C-alpha cells in the first residue's frame, strides 16, 4: 500500500486527526527525488498531510533515506517495536 493510498483511505473513513503525531513516521523514500510528475504529486500529497497532521517524524528534505535504515538510525524505532510500512516488504 502506498502512502498515497493510505492517506486516501484515512480521509475516506472520515477521520480528521491521526491518533498521535509523534508516533507516526513518513518517509517518501522510494519516490524522492521525484523522477516524474506523478512522483512529485505523491510527494506533495504526503508532505501536505504531514504538515496538516503535525507529524513529528517526516523525512524528505535534508533528511532522507530508505525507511528501513533511516528510522532505526534516527532512534524512531527500536528493537521490540511493531512497525507497519506502506511498501510490500516492510
């Protein structure tokens, strides 16, 4: 499930706010830097959602990388945490 699809589903069910903006991390790692207009639109949607929701751990500009490595490196996740990712192998 892409971040874009997750955001669309979030809106579809009528939820207005995430449960805890400090416990959510958004890393648009597979489509930034943008390779085309579609990637840029997806990045903008995720960026806007992160800003709107006050997501503490949003990584794109000046701090980016593959989520599997970035989040442990930044101390966002530690052994024993349960993590749900938007890509097929996370």
